[in-house]
C-alpha cells in the first residue's frame, strides 16, 4: 500500500477533489485480503482514495455512511455475493457506478452482473492501466448522468 505522503503534490485526496478531477473516492469490496491489498495499492498509485470492505454487509454500511464515486465488487463474497450486493445497492437508490471485479471465468458471470445493476465487468488479475481505463470510462458516464438530471 502506498503511503499517502508518497503521492506527488499535484494528486489531491479525493475528499477535496473537484468534480472534474481524476481523483475519486472508491469503495473496494473484496474478501481476499491479499487481492484487496494489491488492488488498493494500484488504485492509490493512480491517486484515488480507497475504502476496503471485506463483505457485502460492510459495503452497505460504508455506502450508507460515506459518499463514493465508484465501487469495485468481487462476485464471490461470503454471505451476500456480489450479484445480490449490486441489487441491494441499486434497491437503496445508490447510483454510483458499480464494476464487477472477479476471477470467475464462467460465461454467465458477466451477463448476470450487468443484469443485477453493474455498469462494468473486469476479470482478475487486473493492472493499473485496466483499472484506470474502467474508472475513466465509468466516472465519465456517471458525470454525464448527473448532467442529464440537472
């Protein structure tokens, strides 16, 4: 995990970021501590603030307590799986982009994730470039949705 002090001076924390800033506040829902550490490190290296939740209930609590710009959801979580978690998040009227981040290779995984309300689908392992592209794509779509609502 990167030390926040190691970030360049021009990378502001997401909490003080301007709306068109590339820095975002991201919820990472991942039960595997090692995978969470790696993905968090990649996201923080890109200048994003990351909050990790190890299961679906913890993720719902974080979403109820704090604003996020985007969430990455593992599909195979203990208790509430990622598909059901996406449905619950949408049922609670959260509109942030949800991106599945999974090691599953079955062909049903992606259509099921999208049908549950996810906006994107990534297979592990991922790189910083893959994460950056997904964030750029979905954060822009979320910004476009916000503009349509105004």
